[in-house]
């Protein structure tokens, strides 16, 4: 499902970068060989049993306490740089308006001062920064270098003649630049002095983006920064103009590096902070995020005061930043808790943040996230990963809680049929753990498998097809023939008619939206060799073979070049944005095209939770699930809460004027009729979806022969019917 949340362009890029951090970087896992030594051996476990076993333990040696200092940063600030010298901190942030600013403050978050940095908006994202012992800030933009004192007075503005990738500062060497030509120093009298040429660097590190980092004292290190490749690290010697040997301790992992005193260098991944000793080429784990009730977004832009104290930036669900300090806790002061494992893959940001917050607030239970992602190094696509995850779960590698998202949503019916999951329906009855939860009737129906409840859904989005009301002309549903005739009469290209849907996704969506009409899992029946599915195949053949995502794809709807928008809507603001910005007229909610006259949207869980039938402490899982339902009720900006009272509150709020700083405040409000129509529509949806890689592979394999002209639609439908029926009965 393609979901679009209303963010600024800057915020969207932030979310994407975090998604990579949460899935790629944290994919290194956490191993069983102790926490000192070769981190590639310690952390790169590719066995789910090892990860689950480790999550049952908690060392008290790597726990740090977090202190948050509010008020240092403003709402919407996106941090680019953080440094400490003495008792003063300096940060550089992009404001919500896209301006660059420098913020200084004491270590306790007091005495806050700021000034704007006059940098062209297009250059802000690529700028780099350094700070000297006197508190002067250096800012680079391509070949241009500026220098500002602590009050914001510009002391230097000069073209260096070298393209600056990034830079740092040390008392011995002054300003050290990492440029396209190589590594060198810069001073205002003599300009840039190249010390190590770029060829020497690339011979060791390759052609990935290369960053420089100052370690303790006057040591310098270079490392590669790539989302696709493992990190490489070398130490450089400016006195001898040499590049050292590649670190052998990292192997196939990815890290960020940062400086400070104590260890030669410090490193960060999605699970922990480490100290690095260059002489022995070894990393030592210092701070474990989960042991410390932190998440990766609590430890952005870290700076080491020592190996027992760090400063960093913490970011919440709404992408707002806070200054945070992290201080080592004595092991004897760490309380004991009952550990509960929660496993899944491709976790979303909110899972990390909300789990850490639950752990901070609960004195008895602690949820340990187990990221299965690292156990699937050969999985090339999401269906591949889901298929591998299915095999793990049915073979008994089951965490206490399963956490599944809209991006990673295996079909849980197979788990339930094998007795892997706990039936939670008794917990919704009087005396049960969830008796106080009044779930929307259609959502509760969605959560059921037969007469049992194996998964719970605190919040959801509605997936439907919308179009201009003027084109729908009062229709609340369209047939396949209607769509075909509209495309032709409006002279719309089939390639763009359904926006981002290609032919394969169109077929998968048609099956999903129609519930058990074509594929009835519960009764293990399949009915694909019927006239409507034949018509779907013939129509899908006109659609593009493949469609790539583009940030500006909505302009196709703005310009009337696309007709039907298949979209997940998680709040009334999104509905308002679609009406006022994308279509610029009233909307028709149609569901997916079908020949029965049904207006079928489907409920898509934002996150759903299942509980293992073998869990030792189910009460802890119930407390966590209740906590997540409460969050779904309180944090309803991007999803609809499943709890009835909370949903009614969201509907009521939709009619109230938005805050003046809301990006949608200037748009025409929704009318009471539109609000009621949309809320009634939400409550009418009962169909849900789950990813079934085996089923999708069968569909893809067999329909390819039809699209290639090798078989008729009828022949392909017969083959599909037989193969899928066999699959359902296996």
C-alpha cells in the first residue's frame, strides 16, 4: 500500500532516512559472543534463535540514563550538527521554514542563543560544519567557506578553490578539510594546503562518500558513508601524510562515527554506542539502546564527553528534536524487570519510540525488540522477507509478541491454524485485560479469524479509490467497464489512469478489495475462472508493466492526467488535502472497481500485535497492548484510532478550526456533510489485507503468460484457480 502523510518536503526526507536507519543499520543484529572485541562477530547474527535467546537476557553493564532538556530547539527544527567544547554546546539546525540557524547553549540547556546563517536554501542540505576552541563556527558550501563568532558576526567569507565534502577542527592542525582533491588543512593566510591526495584515499576506501572525523586528541579517521555498502574505516596520519590500513573489525556492518575524549573514536549503529581502540582494532560496546530504554532516534548526532557521558539529539514521533544527555548508570542501581520479546521485521519509527517509552514508564515489564531483518541477508524483496519470516515462525522461532506493520504484514491465519498464537477474544470480555477497550465494531470484525481474535489493531488507515465527484457523477462504485469507458472518454493514458498502480498490483488489489469473493481462505475455496476476474485480467493488460514511485506523481491528478487514486487515508486532514490541493474539488469515495456495485475500501492496520501461545508472562503483553491502544487514542495525527470514544473525538475535532501553524489551516474546511460521509464510510469498511508471497508469486507467474500473449485470459484463470486451490488446501 502506498501511503502519503502530510509532511513538509524536508520532513519527508527525514522520515525516509530514518526508515533506512531503522531497517538497514539496525539489521546488524546483536550477537551472543559478548560485547567487547570484534563487533562483526558479536553483532552480525543471522539466526533468529540466537536473537531470541539474547533478547531473553539483559546485562546491566550498558545502561545509561537519559535526561531531556526542552526548549533548546523549536518545533520543526531539523538538526545538522552538534558539538561541545568546555561547558558550551553548539548546534546547527534547519528551521521549519527552511532557514539555517546556529544555536548555542550551556550543557544543562540554559542560556540559549541563536543566529541565522545566510545560506542559499538550495545549499542548506549539503552544507557541513566545524567548531573551534573559541566557539567560532565554520560553514562550508561547495568551495565556499564562512566563519562566524558566537554572536553571529561573520569573520570570514572566502572561496577555497576546493570542493569541501566535510570538515573538522583540532587544536594542533586547525581546520581540516575533506575535499574532492584530498585531505588538507586550511588557514586564512595561506588557504588550502593539501596533505593527502584523493587517490591515496580512494585506493583504500573506494568511491563511496567519504567522511572525516576527529577522534580523541589530534587523531583523524576517514570512513565511508553508504546505505548500500558496509562501512570502511581507516586512520590517517597528517604528519606522515599517510593512510592507514582498513579496520578489520567492522566486516559487513554499517556505522556512523563521532568524536570525543576517552576512546580513540566512537561509533554508533541502530543498537548501541561503541568505543574504538585503533591500536588493537577493537570496538567495545558502551551503551545498549534497549537496555537503556532508548531508541535509535534518541541518539542522533552524538558527542562523547567521555566514555560515561554523551550528548545527543532525541527525536519524537512528530520529528521534533530535543537536546538529551546520557549518563552511565551503576549496574547495581539498575532495577530487575520481566523481559518480554517482541519480534518482527522492517519496523516503523513509532515502534522503536513507543516501546522505549513504555519501558521507561513500566516498573515491572520490559519489552525487548527482536529485529528479524538481519536473519534474511539474501531476501531481495519484501515478499521474500515475509516468506522467510513465515518459515521462521511456523518452525517455532516465535517471540512473545509479534509486531506487524502495514509495510510488513504476513497473513497470520497460518500461524493461528498451527496453534502458534493466543486467542485474545476472552480478554475483551468482562474481567479480561481489554474489557475497558470499546473497539469500533468493524475494526473488531476485521481483527477476528472465524470467532477468535489473534491480532489486535490499535490504529488503522482506510485504503480506497478516490476521484473527482464531477467525473463520478453521483456513482458510489464503478465497474471495470465504467473505468475503461472513462479512461477513453477523458482521453487519459492507461499508463497514468490509476496513478502508481501497475498491472500486477492492480490484480492483487482487485482480489484484496473483494474480500473472500475470489479467494475464500477460511473455506479454502477459489473462484477466479469467472467472467469478472477474466474482465479484470483483460483490463489490467492495458496498464503499465511496472510503475516507479515519483515524488511529484500527484501532479498527474492535479492536471487531470490520472483519474483513479488508490490511497491510504489515515486522518481527516489527508481527506481535506486531497480535496483542496490534489483534486481541487469535491471527492467521490469509490472503493475498488467491481461489478457488484459494492463500495469496498479496506482497513489497513498501521501496526498489529499478536501474542504467542507459549508466552510465560501474558499479563506483560496485555499491559503493552493496552498502552499501544492508549497511544492510538492520543496520537491520532496520521492514523485513525480503533477505540470508539477516541474515534468519535477525532470526528468531532475534524469540524474544529485547525491551529494557525497547521500547514492545512488555510485550506477550506470540510463541511459537516463531508465529515459525516467520510466517517460513515470508514465505519462501513470490514475488509482487511495481508501479504501472501506464495499467492502473489503464483499470480505473477501465471499472469505473465497472459501479458506476454502466450495464453488467453480464460486459460490463465483456469490455471490460477487450480494452483491457488491446491495452495489453500496444503
